[in-house]
């Protein structure tokens, strides 16, 4: 039930979902209570900054981005800002005067966002000055991804569009079939030097050539099961993870899969239901299941290493790695720090009373968190 707030059907109005409380009435599954534990680490706030007016009430996938020197973030009303990675000092702020539908993507010299209208807007990362705009054929809710030559955007209509990073000119479009019913949101593509990897709402995962947009290979990650459209809904909604020359892909009502990217062969597959991006560490692959339990699988064999069920139905973010620890956020704004060894809690911190929806970013053992109220925090464990 906790995933229903992300469902989008053809012709379904978003307002039709607002009559059912996400954590509300007696018909809804209640989030797990916060458990008591003895903290083993303390959370230090290195700096705080404000990004515009906040992220609004709609479901979003706003995630900050970094180029190693600055961190970039946006609000829903069109504010994009850059901050010094170390001390949080604001470097620049730009008001685009348009509603933004997706988080920010950052490359070597550019910052890119997508308006709710589907317009891609590129800014100079040093000054915030606008460089170019391009109108997509539909909305995009996942952050654009960049390499040295391309800006790649995954759209809700199943299209994967590549633009020239320098000029904004259209390079190619890859098109996939979109089922009538899918989760609200899309996977963000993984863009490397020659290839873009992307998963789609039809349960398929593809490798596409960056030179011309032609499909190099395809794998079925999740196959529809059941009689109703809801039962048959599958979606590769989390961003693929590339770790130790292996791709790890999650899917809703499907599997978590390890794929060799060089020969497109599936190394292992495990039944799983997740719409979050996985993480890797300590020889494990960490997956937040659709019921919000956290699972650790052995990266080489898929064997279950540990499970942490005490966050069920708390609407947990994708996991982030912070040194020897794993961290997830939840819809009440809490950050939960877990041991990578066995999944037990080592610390907890409430970052935003309005909640956390977008995923977090970890850089050099510092965690950057963008809360729903527009507050950007830099944290570390002591």
C-alpha cells in the first residue's frame, strides 16, 4: 500500500490520489514505530543552507548534485543554487521563474534541470548564467545525467533523449513502450563514456550507444504476473548501480539483478520488489524493498547477508554509503544510520520535520541532505 502514492495511470488525475492519506486513515498501513537503541555514533552538522522555498507537496525525486567542488540544489519554484562543498557558502543563486519537475544534474562545467513543462535548462556551473534550453516531448521527473559530451534525460513517456552538452542540440532519442499503469517517477539513466544504461516501466533494461542512440542489448528484469493491471505492474524505477564492473538493477514486483555490462549476461537474480536505487559496500548490495525493509545481499552470490525490517512503511529513501555505515532517510525527516556488518542501528538524526523524499548524496564521508522544507544540510558521523 505504501507505494500506491507513486502510481500513475494514463488519464488518471494526480488529485484522485490525494483523497487517501499516505499514512492516514484506518485503511492505511501505519509506519513502523521508531525503535529504541543505544547510539554508537553521534551526528555532527557541518553546515546548513537554504534553497528557495522548498520542495512542495507533490511527489518528487529532487537530489542534490556535486562536481567535487560545489554542491548544487534546486527548489520546486525555479531556484537553483550552488554552495561551497566544504563550508556551505553560497556561490550563486539563479531564479529560472518556472516550476521545476526534477532534481539537478551536474557535469564538468554545467548544471542542468528540467522544468515541469519538460523544458531542459542548462546553466554555467561557475556563475549560474543560462547556457541553453531545449523542449522535450513530455515531462521528466528524474535528474538529467551528464558526461563530457551529452546531457541525457529520461522522460515519463518512455523516451530517453540525449542532447549536446555544449549547444543543447538534439543528438538522439531512444523510445520504449510504456504500460498503461506504472509507478509515478522514472529511473535516472547511468551515463558513462560510450554507453547509457536505462531501465523502463515495462520491466526492461537496456544499454544504448551514446554515439547514435541505438540499442546495444536488452534484458528483461521484471515480467508482469497476475490478472489485474496493478498485479501486473512492473517498473525499473531505481537508477542502475555500477560497482566493481557489475551492474545492479532493482525492479518493482520483480527482481534485483546483477548484469555483466560487457556481455549482457545476468550473473544472478533474486526475487525482490524495490523502486529505489541500490548501494554497494563491504561486498554487499543494499536494497530498500517496497515495504521499506532494508536488505543486504552478497554482491557475488546473491545470498542474503542480513535484513532490517524495523523501518517498514516509513517511506524510506534509497540507501547512501557513509564510511562504514549505511544511511536512509524517511518521510518524517529522520536519518537512520545502520551498520554494514549486520544492519543494526548506530545513530539517528532528524534532519527535517517536513520529511525527506529525495535521495541523499555522500561525498568524502560527508552526507548532503535536501529536506522538503528546502534546507540543505552537510552531516558526518563521529
